[in-house]
C-alpha cells in the first residue's frame, strides 16, 4: 500500500457515531458563543491561498487538484496514478485547515465587532508518514473563528481554552498545553519576530498527539483579505480554535477501550459542563 493510501481512512458506524457526538459538543460551544454555523467549499483557488503566503509557509502540506487532460487520456486504461503531463494546470487546492475558507469568504467585507463563525471542514495534509486515525491525508476539522478587535480575539481564545480544559477534566483525559512552532510568517519578517516574542499557536496534547489548538493571527488575514471592522474601518484581528476530530477519536478509543464507551463518556461529560 502506498503512503498516500495509508493516509485514507473510512469511519465505521461506531466511529461515525462518536465523531458526530464529539463534533456536536464543539459546535454547541460555538453556538452558545453566538457563532454562525457555515458550510465552506472543500476546494479553494490556488491563487487565493497564494495571496495568503500559504505556499511559502506550508509547502510541505500542500495538496492541489487538477482536471485530467482529455487529449492525453487513454480510454480503457486503468492507471494507479497520473503523471504531470497527463494533467491540466492545477488551479484548485485542498486546504490543510478549515479557517482559510472563512477568511476568503469574508474578503472585502466590513464585519461587526465580535463576529464569530464555526465550520466543519474536510482538510488535507501531505505528511511524511501516516498513522491510523492519528495522522491522515484527509480528515475532519472543527474550527471556531473570531473576527474583531484584538481584545475580542484574545477573549475568544481564553473562553474556549477554559471549555477544552473543563471538558478534558470531565472525561478524565490528561492534556498538556504548550506553545507550538508554526511556520505561519516568513522567517525574516516583522511578524516572525513577534511570533518568537509571543507564540501565535498553542496546542493541547494528549500524550504525544496534538488534538486541539489555539491560534492567533493578529491582523494578518484582515489586511490580506481586506476584512475590516464596520465601526472603525480598520483591518480585523482574527483567532481560531481548532479540533482535529479523528485525532480525538483515536485518543478517546484508547482512553475508554471501545467506541461505545468513548461515545457514552463524551455525552456524559457534555452534560456536566
């Protein structure tokens, strides 16, 4: 089996039940915070992500989609791959995180202070290796995104950090919060210096696996996507909370010994919060 095929994993009935229960908890937190639930496209324009420095900062994760060049197509052939000369130029990308689509959705828009949205995205990452549900080529990510003032975006992260920690405590799931390195800004830029002085990403780790993250973007997306505050006209600050759902499934299955046991624990913990 090729490495890419090892990164593809179907979820059975019990696993799907757990994923839906878990995602229902996270989406419920977002709704309580008055977030709008949106559905974003699974593909994004390469040109739009390039404008966000995506291919400079995350070239190792990039996956693109290309139509088949029908001039080169051989009817009846059953290939296991297509070489570059058989494809048309790739103008669409499969994003590695759900929040990119949110910022592109609000491009050129004046938003109210305290705008919050939540999305469940299908995300894709090219990894050096794949491992069960812990590390996949294609996976689900629930994100809760804040757009507004600096203070609002910081409050957003503090609020959901408390929710994550309370939920983990109710599950009896030990988590460790730590600063993470994220190549989000160019190494020699002003924002890179700010990142070294004040980390822009914190992860919650269960053992050696990061299952949730808190992300600070400052006004980067506000400037690049021309998203401004309705009352001041200044670029918005943004932050987001992200949950890798299949990673949670892997950790909870190990913690409770069965899919049914993990689902019952998630439902019981949600009631106590």
